């Protein structure tokens, strides 16, 4: 498309030149200049070309005269740009002292003053020299006020002063004029100072800005929601907060888990179970299914039946098997607990499975096997090798091989194994 535009432009220029030459050729005009006995005769076109040539010679002469005087400023500019580059490389490499020195020197050039001072303040902050960082930010605020404010808030938060960082960003947040980095710093400072409402208010503009990637925003959102839920003082406040959250935030697995734990702690077991089961129906989450079996309540038998119904769709989910084993331990169904926990251990070994298996042996009165399981749980958590349990002679060995899930094509016909 750009090639056609250039071709059309060249055709237009050629047509315009041809028309102009034809127009000038009919009457080229006449210019006569006479001054102090000196005279010149030219056509109009010749006079214009003479003036352009004279202007070009003046420009060249001016540049030649100026060149020696600009050599120092050019050298200063070149050195400042080189120091700016060296300082940024040193900052990334972690040589913060070298970075601070080079960046402060680069800030002597007016065009680099703001960025260089901001980077120097970041280097000072990473060194733990928060006072020097604030001094650099005082100078940088004249060139880059918004960036200086955001970085000042970050420095204050790193220095253990989140309340001051929050107070610094609050006026702009009330106006809705914060930059994306400012909204992120506001959320982190608000979390650190316990103001979860302001932290939640920062999520929406931060999401709309798209400054954070999907994973980074999801992690920050989950952190803010969990802190907000855990800060509630009673069941009424918790339910009010939960009902006021947007639908997409009520579907965050970490938020659902935090709500379920907090609600069950206030005695609201039924709402907690409803939220968890709804979330699991929408999207399977190993995090939620593991929490599902640990919450208190008298409906453990009904929960076990629901969870066993999920095995058809998730036969190889180690977290689901761990949850089933834990619930069987609570119901003293030792045989089923062994079966579920041994399959979970074969699929994905973990300290939690070893601990639950130890609870199973302890419930059966086998203290020796229970101690071995608990020891294995500690060893696994520390990254040490575990001890293989001796054969117990239990009739009916449990098949610990993963169950193959039947695959079907788009018409519902089972696929043959490859």
C-alpha cells in the first residue's frame, strides 16, 4: 500500500514539474538589479536559484564558523549518553554503586536529567540508601513529577513507611489521575498499611490500563482479595463484602478459598460449601478441592459422596484423592482412606499425603506405621529421601496405577488407544 502511495506521489510531482516548466518556458520573466554600479540580469527562475544558492552558502559558512565552539557541548552530550547507558547496564547487573555514580554524572545533561535522576534514585533505593534516593527524587520532580511521585512511594514502601506512601498517592487516586505504576504502588502500600478498601479500588483502573501481564495482575488481585476477606470481623461484614465484589472477583480461586475458610470460621458452613461447589462446577481447581475436605462441619458424609462423584471426571487428580482420604479418616473409614491415599501417593507424592496416611494408621492403632508416615512427611518437606513402608499384609492390594481417562472424538465415539 505504501509503494502505491509513493508511485502516485512521484507521478503527481512529475506532472506538476512538467506543467510548471511549460508555464515558465512561455514567459521566463526578467529581473534586473542595479546597486552602486553593480548590476545583474536574470530570469525569474535564475534569480530564484541564485538566491537559494546564496542561502545555502551562508548556512554552510555559519556551520563551519560554529563547529569549533560546539565541540565541547558535543563531547559533553556524547559522554553523558555513554554514562547513561553504562549506568543503566550497571543497575540491571546489580552494581548499584557504579550505577548511581554514572547516572548522577549523566544527569548534568538537561535532556537526560529526569530519566538519569530517576534511575539513580532506584539504584540508591536498592542499596538501602533511601535518604539519598529521596534527594535524587527531589531534583527529578522538576523534570518528571509523576514518575518521581510513583518512585518516591516505592522508596517509602521499601523503607517500611507504607502509610506515607499511601498518603502521597491518595490525592491523585481520588482524582483518578494516577499512572499505572502509581495504581500498583497504591495497592501494595494500601495492603501493607491495612487499608484494603483502597487496595481494592486500585484493581479496576490497573486492570483497564493493561500495564501488568495476566499472571502478574491475577497474583496481585488474589493477594488483595484474600487480605480484604481475612480483614473482616464478623459474618455479616464478610457477606456484605462478598456480595459487593464484582462477579469476576468472586470467581478467583484464592478468593473463594479465603471466603470459605473465613465463613466456616464464623459458623457459616453452608454458604462456604455453596461457594466452593459452585466454583468447582465452573472450573476445576486443585487448590479448592483440597480445601473442600478440610473445612469443619457436620455434613462430611454428604461432602464425601459429592467428592466421590467427581472421580469419574478426575480419576488421576492427586488433590481430589487426598481430600477423599482425609474425609474418610474423619469418618473412620480406614480401608477407603488407605485406598485413596495410596493412589494419591503413587500419583503425586507430598508431605500432606504422608501426614494423612499417618493419621490413618494412628486411627487404626498402628503407632509404628504412623510414626514412619509422619517421619516421611517431615523428610519430604525438607527434601530428604523417604522410607519405604514395609508390606502390611492387608488383603486386597490397592492398584496405584493412574486410571486412563476415556477419550472421545467430536462425535462422542471413544478413541482406540494408540
